[in-house]
């Protein structure tokens, strides 16, 4: 993302893919005040950071740690899918796939 094209003080919210944000550029934009705030529900290197307890670990990702140091930056693990409706849909699709497989039918989600 080219932060220079945004109006000064803009807020950026990314709930899509971590790679859409150049994290180093985002850090620079927040430091300079170009960005008024940044919210990331995804982070490109999140696989090593989330979904396990790292409370007693030294995090090696300096860029991530720098992001966390800003009071106007929010970073969460990518959990937009983790709603009741989404989990019910995932469960229903999975059960439908299993029923189709057990009955010898093609499934709409079959991977060759």
C-alpha cells in the first residue's frame, strides 16, 4: 500500500491478507504521523506468533514488536472467521462432505 497517497491522519484497517500491507512502510507511516492509526486482523508472519502461548518467549520479529509499541496500532490474530455463523457453516459443509463421501457421491468441495 502506498501510504503517501492517503490523507494525513488516515486510519488503515486490514482484515484481508497480511501481504497487502508493507509492514515496514506501515511502521514508518505511523512513526511519521502519516497514519493516524492502523488495525491489522492479519499479519504476514502471524503463523509463528499466534495460536500458541508465547507469553514467556522472546519474540524475534522486531517489526511485529515495533507495531505493538504504538498506542494507535491494534494487531489481532486472524479470527474474522471465528463467529458462530461461520463455525456453523464450516461444520455443516464438513458434515455434508462426509455424508457424500460415505455414500460414494461426488462432493462439491472435493480436492483431486
